[in-house]
C-alpha cells in the first residue's frame, strides 16, 4: 500500500482476521488516501512498515487488538497518534464510545466485524447515534442521495446487502406483499478455524479417517447443517451458536435498513459446506402479477447483475474475489402467479470490505477532512 499525503490516519482493529485482511486489500486497490495506518502491534508510518505482523485473534490476542482500537479513538491521546477513521473488523463486543473533548473531533468509527452480532433478534443492532449504511443503495434511494451524517457507522452484513438490494429495488417499482429468504453461509463467516476444519473433514472423509468436529459439532463436508451442535447457550431456554448469531445480525440489519420500504422477509440461515462466498435463495410475492423482464430491469444496475438463462448459473465460485451481487435468471412460481424466485450470490468478505470502504469514501466526498 502506498501512503499518500495528504491522507487520513486509519486504524484497523482486527487487521489479521479474514475480514481485516480483505479490508486492507480493498483500501489498497481502491487507493483510499491513507497517510498513516495503525494496526495491532505497530503503527505503520512508511510504506516499508506495511508488511504487517499477523495476530491470531482466535488465539487470545483479541484484547491486544482492541487496545489499539481504543487508543485510536481515545480523546486523551496526542493528536499525532489519533485516527481519523477507525475500521473495526474484529468480532466480539464493541468497546465503549470514547469521550468527546470540546474542540477536538471524534474519529469516524466504521463497524463491520460484528459488534451486535451476538444480540438476540429483538435486541438493538446499533448504539445511539450509529448509522447503518449501504452506500450504493443510499445514493439511489437516500432522501438526498447522500450517506447520513454521523461519526459512527455500521456497515451492513453482506447477506443484508444482498437481500436489501433486491427488496429495496423491487419495492421502489412494485408493491410487495411478502418475502422469504434462506441464506447459505460459508465457513469463512465463522473464521479461520472453521475453514481449517472443513478442509480437514473433506480430506479425512475421502481417505476414510475420523473427521474433526470441534467447530461445527457434526459433519459439514458434503452436507448441510441447519444448526451447529457445538453451542453457546445464553440460558436454559436459549439456544445459540454461530448460525443463530449470524441470523440475528442479518435480521437486525435488514429490519433497520428496510424500515418500511419493503416487507421484512422471513429469514433462515443454513451452514453450507463451502469455504468462501454466500448464496441467498429469495422468494418474493408482489401485490399484482408483473412480467419478469420488468423485474429484471428493476434489479439490474450498479453492483447487481442479473444473468440470462443462456449464461451459466451463478455460484459461489463465480463471485469469489469480486464485489458484484450476481442474480440468476428470474423464475416465476408455477402455482403462485405473483411469486418470483431469485438466486443471488456474492463474496461475503469482499462485499463487506468494499461496503465499509465505500462508507469512508462517501464521507470523504461529503467533506470529511483529515485532522492534519
């Protein structure tokens, strides 16, 4: 990554996570103006310093990375050590908001690593003052075609971006009656240990050896799981695992972003035996029958691409490494004249990282200035 002057002091909490690494890649590829990059273990002050040390957040270094994030947003540290923008790509609870000192601007914090992911479905998705944002949709359907002004943002989960893109665009053209979405989540949503276990399960099954089950609690290779057997229970009557956490986060983000512009879909998350990229099967009913070419036209554009039946059906493999949401050719339901089936897929890590960086880019375009 080439540092730029002028540019923003950027802090990345969780830089060694899968999402954090993708975020650093996107910042570099999009040439976001960074004058100083702060990550766990060292402050990067020159281009040579950007060969970053990697910490295993799952292995007990989470607190160390969070200490860097707290320092980056703290109002009491010297100006030369404070960040202008803080990306939080680490999973877990968010640190408390830093106090605001009169005469000194609070850094912009962009949350994309989870934060409220473990909250119950009815719990809050955002802290007071936080804005949930999908910039490319905000520009299309926002009240003034801008990202709402704030100092704290939540970058919507990629599954919420995929489902929200479809429903908001369709809802702007056709009255919608109901929607149902099923998300097929990849191992990368859980983390490196899940990817490693899926790989070992696949290899061991093919060689007739015992398979590890520490992460999934069951065989995932060549299989689908509606829940994980290795659970974290929030009480005697509460069942929780990584799938229920993901379900809650996506549900909360959709509820906040749709906000009456489209019906809240019935939602379920399934663990799929894939490493990267997620797929969504979405069923939508309109108030009146509409022709599929009109629906295709309403969906297409920007980040969303609808393929034709003459093209190959989109899959997780096709979208890996891209920021596009690829939707298969639409299909009408044979028994419901107003029902439409959609199959959409996207690279979950890439889409999450690009959305977070686009929030920062939009704020820069709207007048956010570096503090130095």
